[in-house]
């Protein structure tokens, strides 16, 4: 029987040689593989040099709040703007950046996604800047001149303290009522809505629309709802908290508009029960002529005339606070006559309730008529907001 004797020293030597050979083979394989991958990655980096190098800079120098002001080619160091602190720092970091190991094989795809995200963020910022752009507020040292063209001579039944009224109600307008102060506990919150949301104006190049009826459109950007947007912005600039509702109440059916708008406002008041200033913004109905467009010129700007309409309980519907609504409208009209005489036509008082029973500061404002343009009506809103800020705030 033969016995083979294995020398431990020889076995150890063989194992060392085997392991060394494996290491050499693996190392050589990785070397050539990484070299080819490195070339591909460098090409990717060069094609994305701007966003990639800035990312690297932010990573290697995280405390630097940098701003890119010039473009540069990283392959040409002489083209870097030495006056820019970013490029100076970048020059120092070139050695580190050129040796950065890219761990994500999908870097090109990721950089494209990052660029898309940056573009989206830029658009959001641009939109925010547009929304937050400075609003032109009304001045008070301007002359006001009433325009007679496409207008009619205002009619009224009463004039008390230089305030004209067209009283179409069952009540008498007394001097005591006219001179009584209005009562509002909440002078900050405002609700704007539109019983006749589709009311529109004479079309212009900037405000062209598809009609849904005679001077009516479902385009909220060209109807009285757009005027409400402007009033919202103006009042917000004066510190009011505004809820502007643009629900259609007169489309597809006109009949029943006030019932539908009543439900809308009640719903808003459920979440905002303390709100007392409620504005139903309208355009005056089509008069004897479609060209009827009551206007005034304030300074150098032509704007639409406005008119308060106040409802009462004269028609038999519950409305105990109509006098409070009326007194607020009178106070606003008085201030408007002081600042911009002729901006408001005579206040109309009627027996219809018009949903004004919902609060102490509820009223209708009719802005212009069919012959007015959207531009004229938008201009009126800064003057209405100014008057409200002077009287209420």
C-alpha cells in the first residue's frame, strides 16, 4: 500500500500562487473595464458640464451659496471669468472634479430629469412673480370728468346731502337714515360672487369671447367674473381677506339664478360665518341701446361707472337688516362722491330682497353696461377698492 505525504509548506506555497494569480486577473479585468467606462462617463460629463460641475462644486464646497453669472468651457481654463468667485473656486477644484467617480450609470438621464425639474421650478417662479407683481392702486388727487357719449342722463327721486337716490321701494328715504352710521363687526372679510356670472361686455382685441347669449359668455376670463378677480386683487392689496366665487348661477338656465346664488353664499358662510361684507358683482342689463356704456375719465383713464342696488323686505320676504345694507352703501357713495365725483350713478333701492338678508354689509354693485369694455370695468375696480378701504378699514 502506497502512502502519499503532503508537505504543508508546499501546499501553502501553491495556495499563495493561486490567490495571487486570481488577484492579478481580477485587477487587470477591472482596470480595462473601468478605463472604457471612464471614457464614456467623461463624454457624458462634458455634454452636461454646466449642471454637473455646479453639482460637484456644491458637493465639494457645500457652504458656498453660489450664483452662475457667466457661461464657460471647463476644457478651456483660460475662458473662465476670473472676476467671478464661482469660477475662481471652480478653478481650485478642477483637480477634484476631473477625478470625481460617477457612480450612476444613468447620469445623462438623471441630468436631463434634473434640467426638466429646474425648468418646471423656473416656470413656477415666473408664475409666482406674475401673480405677485405690484398692483396699481388708485390715486386720490385726480380730476374726474363724466363722459356723455354712449351715456344717459341719470335719473333719481331724492337728493339728500348731495347723494342721489332712485327709490323704487315702498319705503321713504329719510335724512336720519342717510346720516346714520353703518354697523359692521367684521370689517376685514369679504365675499364676492356673481348671481349672473355670464354677463359680459363689448368685445375688444384683448377680451374676445364666444357669446352664449346677448352680451353673455361662459368664458370666465371675459365675463363679469374677470372683474371680480380684479376687485379681489385690489381689496387684498388693502388688507381685506377675500373669497371670490365664480360659480355659474345663470347657465345653462337664467331663471332661478338668485335661488342658486343664495345656496352658494350660504355654503360659503357655513365655513365663514362671521363674514358680513358680501358683494354681488353684476354688469348693468342691456338698456335701450347695446352701445350704452356709462363712463367717467379719472385722470387720463376712462373707466366704467358703477351703481349700488339695495334690496328691502318691501316684497314680503324676510329681510330685517336692509337698512344696515343701505347705510353702508350710502357711506361708500358719499366717499366716492368726495374722491371721484360721478364715478357712481344714483343708488337704487328696491322691494326685491336680492339675497341681501344674509349679512349687514350685503349689496349689489353693477359695473358698467353692455357698451363698456372689459378694460374700462377693470379700471373701475381700483377706485371701488380705494373707496372701500377708506370707509370700512
